């Protein structure tokens, strides 16, 4: 199992390559939430999401093969691995499904990585990536089912606690679960860690209900970042030990949270990046009076035309 010491080591390892993103304590009226929120602005990270943390921790954690690295991604993990590989001079091939946002595909191409677009969903891109790794010897960097990835993402929690002051609860969006697994490992049970998933993409919610990882169908506006079909064993075991519970939010609630992030903070958030706030603004999570709540705003790789439509609605 991952430990807080692993996360401390990851933070020291990646410090020269990431930003220590700020945390702002925002009054309730900023987004119309029941309580003030200590929002960590992780969308200001070097690749627009927290994913750079896990990517750099993996690539810096050992010698990479001559064939380089490969990764399957809905978009954000691919951007992060491609960026980290380019920074460190390592060849990279990134596999993304056809549902990936054109904005994210364009960012991967900008890094100079080889890009393969194919398959309807993330699971098909992952299968193609694993086949490539087996054929070439490239190191496959998993988006969430790997301890180095999870340790890197856990550095979000380390910074959040140091910068926000005492917190009772943190709300964290869940796709494959590497982010919440790392953050929950850091906080342990000292802080209540609540996962937030779309109603149409609930892999962790289903796993915790079933007592183990299960496949789920995926259909959500946030599927390109929160669209994992299965959280697998590392994430499940970590969440079962450290995550308090998972709440579900509708696509309409996610769009409304995107709108509030823009109007309240002028933050351009992708749907997955707004999901944690949606839990508060929709009432899916109801804090007690005076509860000190942290909200992670974790992704800004958004199609601006789509966001403009959401904000105008």
C-alpha cells in the first residue's frame, strides 16, 4: 500500500518540474455554496491538471528504456506524460480514444509526442497501449493503477493541507481514482475524503458497493477525464481504507458548476475539473454548519467554444 512517506518522497522528486498551485479560501457567495470553500486551484498546474505530478514522479523514479514511454489516456494523462517526456528527453507515444476532446488532442500534438487516436473509449486505447508496450519494451505509464502515479497525485494533498489550514472534509473528483487514492492516503482518516463521480461514470462508487472492482458503463459530459470503466485493485484497496464515501452528480450539475467557476472566479474549467464543486452546488454533498470544506478544482483543458455555450445557457 502507498504511504505518506512515499508522497513526501514524490514531492521532493518532482518539485523542480511542477507548480505549487495556490489554495484560496473563498466565501460562500463566490459560488453560492452552503459554506466557504478552501479551493485548491490545481487547474493552474503546468499541463492544466494534476496529472503532471504523477507523470514526472514516474519518469524521474527510474531509468526509462530506450523505447521510451507510452500511455493511454482520455486526454489529460496523455498531455502530462507527453510533456514530462519532452522535458526529460524521453520518446513518448500516447494513445487516446475517439471521444477525447479536440483541445486535449491538440495539446498532446504540441508536445511532439507520437499520437494514436483510436477506439471508442479509454479501455480500447489502454489495450492498444499495452500491446505497444509488450511489442517494443516501452514503459507503460498507467493513468491511475500504479503506485508511482498515485504517489505523485498525492502531493496535491500534502500541499493542500499545508496551505489551507485545518480542514474537516475535502471533495475530490474521481475518474480512475489515482488522484483520490493519493490524496486519501495523505490525509488518512484525519480528514474526511469524499469522492465525486458523474452519475453516468461511477466506477469507484460501484466498486465500493460491490466490495471490489467492477466494470461500469460510461456516458457523461465528463467522460474524457472521468471515464474509467474500472478502478482496479490498487485504487479500490486504497479507497476502501481511506475514502469516507462517494457522491454522484448529474451532467447538468457539472455544467452548472463550470458556469459558477467562470462567473465566480473567471476559471475556465473542463467538466471533470468542476465535478467536485458540483457536489456542493447541487446538494449531492451537504456540509454541516461551520464545516471546513476543501474543493479541488483540477482541470482546465477545456474546449472554449463548448464552455462559452455552457456559460451562456
